[in-house]
């Protein structure tokens, strides 16, 4: 028979959402007995997450500030018929920083790594060896629920940190370089200059399928670096991912698939930007909401996290409409034209778009003018949106 640990709050899943929630709750409630649980050996996995200044409200910046490893005050984009530099802050944080900060802030015993949960309820976590954690409230942040309940395209990528033999000539990030050959949907390359001789290069696709050929993308990354004139010494690290891009689906069904009546955070709650698939802005908003609470009962946590996720899904309707046009109205090799047109708009509008806070005026401005896809296809795609 296994042993039982009791605590106030148990967070299952030590990825971005779970790690940020643990940091924020513990910072605002230092006497709260909290457990952060994951089957892996470290917090955050192997990832680099980036965000624009406008993604995070100033009052919530304290949550993410200690995790920032690199910052720039501008970024650029490049398309076949358009390129520009945008003066806006852009920042990257790393899983190493998240792991270190969680270990620094949480007391001994609060971080339970190498412990894979096989069952989660509003007040308990059960492990394969019979051990269990009983809490006033449990938050499940273990990753996605049943994605088949959502109508999805995919943003998929492989990124490599390259050590260069000579300094590069890029002082700030290129968050979207779509001058590359269009393959497997909308393709662009993403570059982050970590140091004069270090460049993170990611090959990214808005694709109809989640299939990811790591070796082919590695070769394309090195071919891109060569085309930019960068002499690569070696690759210092690599990450990959396949992110959902939502066009529709059954939100309530998706929520229940991750555990009925259990509080959730991150991808398990459906908290990701419908168009980019990125979850960092929503993870910070959720962490801030949880940190401001005084009631950590399981039912109350479920109500609060469901409310923030349901509101985000409702707010995402405009972005899902655009995704439908991108995936169902535009030929795959022509999808870049939608983003090329979008990046001619005002920087403040672009910032609000990525933050998921587009105004009605923003939405009108995005849709007005000559459409970058045939209007009859756009209408058919919108009318054919799945419920």
C-alpha cells in the first residue's frame, strides 16, 4: 500500500503553464503548501519561448521577468514583396531558467519530479506505485487533451542553436523570413541572435498535417544559414514542436476530455493562441489569476480556470475565422501572401493580434481592402467552418 502526502495545492505538469503557475502562486502565497509534479527529470523540458512586450500586461511582468535570457528592442520580417523592421520589445526565456527559478523558489520536497501521475481528480493525484497526493485543490497542466475534438491545422518546427565560426550580421531577431521556398504549406524561418557567434534558427511550417521530418528540416536550417553567409561550426542544441492552429471544434468536449471537473492550465485547458499556437501569453494570464486567489478548493479552481479558458475560446472566434481562410481558402504555396499583407499594418495592431487582444477596429482593418485570397474561396471556407 502506498503512502499519502497532503498539501494545499498540487499542480500536475511542470511545463511552461504549470511552472509559471507554481512560481506565481508561491510568490504571492509563500506559506501555501504546494507540490509541482512531473514525470520528467527537470522543469520545462527543452524549450525556448519568446514573447512581444505587448503580450504581457505590465502588472504581470513580474511573473516572467526572472526567466528572460535574451532581449531585443526591435525585430524584422521579410517577405518576397515586403520587409520591415518594427520597433517593439521582443524577449526569449529558456527552460533552463524556468527550472532554476522553480528550484530556487520552491522548498525541498515541493518539487516532485520523476513521478508520473496516472490519475488526477479535483483533490487528488495518484501514482503508479500506489502513492498519492491529497490536496485542497489540484490543477492539471500536463499538455493537450483530445485534439480530435478540435478542427485544426498545424504549426510545426525544428529549431537549432548554431555556433558560428565568425560573427553574424544580424543585430536583432527576424521573427518571420518568408523569402524561402514555400514547402508543405506556409513556410518561414525564424532567427534569434543569442550572441555575436550564436544564432538560433528555426524552420517553421503552417501545414495541413502534423508530420515532422526532423532530418530534412535540419538540412534546410543549415542551407539557410549558408545562404545568409553564416559559417556553422556546430549545433549547440535543438528543439522541435507541433502546435495546434484552431479553426473550430467543440471546446466543452475538449475541456471534459482533459478531466471532468478538474482545474486545468495551459494546452490542457485549450489556452493557446488560435493562430500561432503559442501558449505563453495565456499561461502568464492564468498564473496571474491564480496568484491573486485566496480560495484554492478544487471546485473553485475548476470554476476559475474553466471561466478563463472559455472566455479565451469565445474571444478567439475572429482568429479561428482567419485560420479557416488561411488553410481552406488559400493554396498552400500562396499562404504567405496573407501574412505579407498583415505585416504592412500598424505595429500596435500587430502587437494586439499576437496578444489575442485585437479591437473591433483592428479586426475591420485586417479584413478590409483587397483580400489576399480569392473572395469566393474565402466565402466557401467560412460557410464550411465546422461547428
